[in-house]
């Protein structure tokens, strides 16, 4: 069933859109499995172990946001690329604590979908391969091999994207990285789509780390991570 590029689970209740996704994802070398309902999506995600899920938010219940929440609660961290049709759907997706990894807004171009799916699959592969480094900043420690984050020895659950974002910043202590660069490095594409994605994920990482967060904002520039002792006094941090 899967191909060299991996299997993509496409969840979309509009048959012609689903067929279109299948057409160009297959052309790009992916295997494609289509589901049209939330129930079907859950079953397929649990049994087929796809490399990524292209998940329409507006599907017969449970809807896309619920499906992602349920999978995360079950410990299934397959990258999810949400397809949203309206702004209120975008807000729900961004507000989702256990994160979708990315979202695109309808109407979308086949090229954009393929690029995003590819980036999501790359992220999941990277997640499997990992890296055996452990980095500590103040009270926060990340274990890149296990992809675990601990604060004062207590594990904090991170989504794949939140982990990649924190690991990227903590691997480059003291360096301030622009939102655009973070999109390119962490999400894997350099589109102008939305730097809001970065802000939302940084906010989620900070919320999880609380006052132990090493992330610093430089207004108008970007984000960086620094050990607490080395943070510059009188900085322009807006935490
Ligand atoms: Ca739909």
C-alpha cells in the first residue's frame, strides 16, 4: 500500500476534491488512502500508520479538529495538515492545544498541497530518526533522541512541531531567528503563507514551559532561546 514516499491519508467528504488530492499526490509519488468521515479517518489512522494526514475540518462527525484531538489523546502523532474553508475553522485549528502541524485554507493549489504534505512527511521522518543530543537551558531539558521535554525533571508533552520549534531554538543559543526563517527551517517551506503559525506555536511552547521558558522575543525580528542567566538585561522581550 505505501510507496517510497509514504502513504497519505486523505480525509475529505467532497468526492471530487478527494479525487483531485489523490491524483496529484499519486503523481508526486505518494500512496493515497481516502476516507470521507471522521469515523473512517480514525480507523484508518490507527491501522494504516500513514506518513501524514490531509484532514478536512468540515467532515461528517467527528469533524477534523475532533479527529486530531482524539488521535493525539491516543498518542498518535502522525503529522496533520488541516484543510480549512473558513476563518472560524482556522481559529479552531490554531486554538487546538495538541496541535495540527499545519493548515491550508481553501481554495488551495495542488502544488501548495503537495509541498506542504512533503514537508509534513519530512518532519515525521526526522522525528523517527531523531538525533541523540540533550540540551539543557535553565530548568528546561530536551532529549532529541527520545523527543522528550522536561521542566525541573517533569516531562511536558509536546506536539511534533512544538518540539521541533523548541529544539531548533535551543540548538542555537542566543541566536535570534526570524519568523520566516523558522517557517522554512521548522515547517520546511519558505512560503509567505502566515507567520502567525510561528507565533501561535511559540505561544503554545511558552505556555507549556511556564516561567522556565528560555524563549525570547525580539520585536520585529524574531525569536531566540537563551539560558536564563545569560539573558540580556533591559531586553526588548515582551514575554
Ligand atoms: Ca468538507
